[in-house]
């Protein structure tokens, strides 16, 4: 059954339906008085408009072009640069199609990304702590022992610091057998 | 360079030579004769379109001149994605709609047919020549045409535009959709409702004129 939508009705009015569809349309219009009335009104309007267009043709005056020519601005000669620029602008901004819009967005995002990489804040490397907490404790104990040793007056029974002790002046020196007491 | 700007026109063959795209390319090379050809090709259509939209034949030529001046200035922005006719009709549509909106803001100046043409010399009133031997039929037809103009002048711009483009300019729906940058379904919907509305208001006048 033919649907009474605007597209089908316009095709019917324009005589673009085949015989079968045309018959279906007329059958459908017989069942719907409102739509039939709209179709009659539309046909009336088309006849009136076609008559107006044919009975009152619009003519153009003979001096249309001379008058227009006087008003046209002087065109500057296109140099090679402007021609190349227009070609490339045509490639970059071809049309308002979805693909063109997507291309423009992608180009803008790429440019912004490059700018942010180039001019973005430099990464600061925070040097990790070279000395752990336990190492810090060991160093402070060693320094404290050294300070105590330096401040304590020597006694008879005091023994020299072992060679390996960092506080010993013989650090890194081979132990001697000469009984030298620092 | 012409080849690069308009790649579809490599060497103008018989079909491409003198086509709109080829003439646009020539006009961009400062060939004013090419633009003149384009004007001659479309001046009738654009003047007619403006006259139907504005209901004023005198103003129609001025508007058509503005259309071509605007087209000339913007020729470098015409990329050839759509047909030149679509582009020029689009410019004309926008200018006509602007004029109609300005008119609404200004009070209409009415002309009386009984008023003398030149008040100083008092030459007499305007006369409309009757070229037919059937005065009654002429009057009824003139009344009908007057009513058509009146109803169309009161229509919303969008509906009026599709009516003029389709039923008076004879453009196909696809072309109208490209000019107005709307889907074909929208064009058909507006056209259907515009025709039904116009027909409904003309019905009392049609029975007498037929």
C-alpha cells in the first residue's frame, strides 16, 4: 500500500510515479480526505505559480553588463606566490566535508602537540638519595667516635686504632711493626 | 597553474571548454571577458529569481548586480566543490533574504495608480495596457496573480524560497538542497506545506479565473 508521505505525494504531483504506484496513491487519497485536500491545494498552487512565471516573464535590461562592469573592482594581478598559496590552501582546506573537518582537527592537534613538546616544561630529575638512612646512621656514629677519640686524652693502655678505621691516620697505610703509637 | 588549481580541467576538451569551471579559472587569471560570459549565462536566472523573491522587477536588477559583484570579489574562494550555479544561487538567496528583512523593518511605500506620474506637469495617472480582448478574464487573472504575490510575500522566507526555486525557477530538489545546504527531505517537506498553504488561500480566486 502506498504511504501518504510528503515524498510520495510530491512524486505523484510531479508525475514521477509509475502507473501502479499512481493507482495506489489515488486509492490511498480516496481513503484520506485531509491528504486529498492538501494534494488538490498543492496542485492548484503549482498551476498558479507556473502561470505567473510564464505570463510575467522577467527580462534583463541591455545595459546590465556595462553597468555591472563599472562597479566591478579592479583585480590585482595574481603573482606566482598567491597562486601557489591558493593551491595549497585548497589542499589543506578542501571543503566543508566531514573528511576535511577531521583533517583540520588532526592538523591542529598535531601542531599543538609539537608546540607543547618543544616549549613544554623540562623534566626535572630529582636525584635519588645516594645515601640510605642506615648509611647516614653509620656515618654519624663514625664521626661521633672520631670526635670522641680526638677529644679524649691518650692513656697508657690506649691502643692504636686499627689501620682499617677511617679515623686512623694510618688509614690506607700498611700497618708497621715499629710500635708507633699515634 | 590552472591545471593545479582545477585538476579536473587538464586540457579543455570539447565538453570542458567554456564550462563554468573553465570560465571561473579564466576569470581568476584576470580575464574579464570570461566573467562577462558567466554573467550573461546567469543574469536572466538571477534577475528572475530576485524579482520573484522580492516582488519588484526594478530592485531585482540592482540585487542581481550586487550578487555578481559579490561573486566577483569572492571568486578566489570558489573551490569548485559545488557547481557555479549552486554557488551563485546561494549568494542570491542570502542577499534576497537580507533585503526582505530590511524591508520588514522599513515602512512600505505604496504607489497609487490614480496619482499623476509627475505632480508638477500633471501628466495623468498610470495606465496598464490591456493586450487581450477579454477584459473580464484579464481582470480575474490579474487578481489571481496579485493574490499569489500577496500570499507569497506573507510566507516565511524558507517556504517562499523553495517555492520560487522549484515552481518558478524550475530547479530540481537536489539542486535546491545544495543551494540551501539542507537535506532533500527538508526541501520536500517545506515545498509540500508551502504549496498546500498557497493553494488553500488561492482556492476562492481560482474558480473565477479558470
